């Protein structure tokens, strides 16, 4: 697969493919708002079904909170508000009446969920609480918006919120969340780094934040998931207390973690090529497309056989589509390749005669004849092969884009030349962190989580490095 256009003209590739692969309509007349199209929405739903499964398996329960938050409740947590102040849409009127209390369109849901936690939590026995919802949120973005990446309406925000009796339990919950996200991105074959965000750049109201970043083909880092330890910050503001065994009242400890539709963009970027999308089979809305190749001058029942094959594969649980349109096969091939269908089966007169089907992998273009007798088994094997190969290829590309750099000059040179992520030694100090950011002109993703112990000295203060810091241009 070629990724030249994808890498050199990523923006153009991305917006082109949103339309031509039936993912998203970008001409909606409000800035930063976009329309999910049928194929895109199916893809989104199968990706978030994986997330739902992972959360349910680990004891999270799905809820659905209202979208509006009264101003007085929203403004309770001062730091949180400072973080979101400039981004909130306000509802000020109901019909012709001016509202007594303005209502915020949620930019995130801490302030709508936690007042309810305060009502639900009475004793130790009510804890822990582990809930999640998949909802839309609104943020008044002033920067340039981009479908799925920088939005004014994030249509798909999976946010989980937990409450615990003990600080250690919240710490353990953070690790559980990190592991859930690792499994999620691994399932999607989306490569990532995990970092602890710099203390001066954590989520508004959190004790610390952990972030997952992947790389776009243009070499810029894209944050695709965050996990926050809120400690008791919100619990104190919203009065989230429980009665311990001895009768004493304690504030709870909390965590929250989120993933948005950015992950769909990440899937498209990780596996796409110059032709278009290339979807991992388990999330592809259509896994196998059958293209009959009729021959007018021969009496071969190509269509009939193609239909029988379709029914056979559908009965085996595969998402299969038979393309019976009156188009030339070549046009059909290209149409489905752009949409990223992992496997194409061609049924022509030769195939019928030899009782076989010609299979073509979307990722490699590899062609092979499969005898009808073993079709189901062989197709399933091929699809599994595609999943594994896509994941491996994406990780290889990603690893090749992470470079070590011991000093600011090298960091600058590396990122300027090829983008990607640079790993540098760091003393962990704020002044040095800010100097690093300033001198290189790039962003600190944060200190590498579970990272190797760094060799060398902090490039700013020359003290022995305590951690590795990851630096990149970011979205
Ligand atoms: Zn330093």
C-alpha cells in the first residue's frame, strides 16, 4: 500500500475520503458541526461497541444524563470553570422568556453528574460507583475546526465517572482505565504512546491526567484518550460524602476518563493508503464485497452463483455485500477499495468453471483463488490475517516515528525534518519543561508513562534526568 499522498497531503486526503467513502458530510451550515453518513455511522457504532463491551466487562454501568447544566451548579468548581470558561455555549431563553438561570450546553459532564452522586452516595456500601455515557458535548472552538478532530459539537464523547472510598482505590481505577484504553486501541490496531501530562497542563480540576496520543500521517500527534485522577477536588465542591464504618463522614475520591470520535479519525489514519480507507475487518461495516463479473457471450450463471456465495457467507456470520449495480467491475473495485472493505471476492466465468472464487485483499492487493468447498473457512482466515497485518504495520510505522534526542537542537532538527515524536531526558522540573517547549517550539505530551529509565541529563539544566519526556507537534 502506498501512503505518499496520505503523508504529504494529509488534510486533503482526509477531507476527500470523508465524502468519497461515505463517512461524513462536511457542508453543514454551522462551523464545527458535521453530519455522519451511513457508512461512517456504522463504523462509529462498531468502534464504540468495542468500548461498551470493555466497560461493561469491567463493571461500568451505562447512564444518560441531561445535556443542560444550570449556571450556578456549573460554576461551583472554580478551577474547572476557568478551564472551560471561553468554550461554553449558553442557553439563555426558553421560547420568548429569558431564563432566570442560564443553562450551559455540557462541555463535559462532571458538573451535571456529581450533584447526583451527592444524592446517591450515603454510606460505604454505595461505593464504588462506576458509570459511563456516550453523548454529545459542545465546545465553542475558536481555532480552525476539523471533522472528528476539532469540533464544536463532539457527537461521540464516551465519558466514564467513578467514585471511591479510598485514595488507593482511585489510583487503581486510573490504572484500570489505562488498561481498558490500551485494549481498546489494540483492538483497533491504533498505535499510541501513554504519557502523564505536565502538572501545569492537566485537566481543569484534576490532580493529574494521563493521555494517549497517536500520530497522524503528517507527523503531528493526536490526543485520543485521557484519564484523570480528580482526587477529592470535585467531591469537596459538590459534597460527595459517605459515612464510614465508625460513623465518620469522608469525602470520596474520583476519577473520570474520556474518548471521542477522534478515535475514528485515528483508525482511518492508521490504516488508510493513497486509494482510501482500509478498515480492520472486525469493525468494517462491510467485511466482504462480492463482485460478479458477467460475460455476455457465455451462458454462465455468474449472478446466481454470486448470490449463493453471499448467502453462504452471511449465514456464517460475515457482513457481506453483493454489488449487483450495472457498472463496470473496475469501477466497483475502486468504489469498495476507497471505502476500505477488507476483502473482495470476484466471481467470473473462469471461477464458475473451476468451482472457485478469486479473493483480493484490500491491504496488500494480493490475489488468490479459493475453492468453493473451503470458502467460509478460508475467508475467515484471510480476514484474521488482515487484522493482524494491519495492526503490525501501523505499529511498525509508529515506532519508526519515535526518535531519541539528547538536546534541544536535535529535538528541533528531528521534528522539523520528519515530524513524529521525540523522546528526551528530563529532570521533571516545570521551568525546564517550559523552557523545552519554548526552545523547541513544540508541545510536551508529557512524561512517558511506564517508560524506560532515561539515560543522560536534562537538556536544559544538565541535572540527571528523572523521566523521559515526549515532545511533538500536536493537533
Ligand atoms: Zn532540568
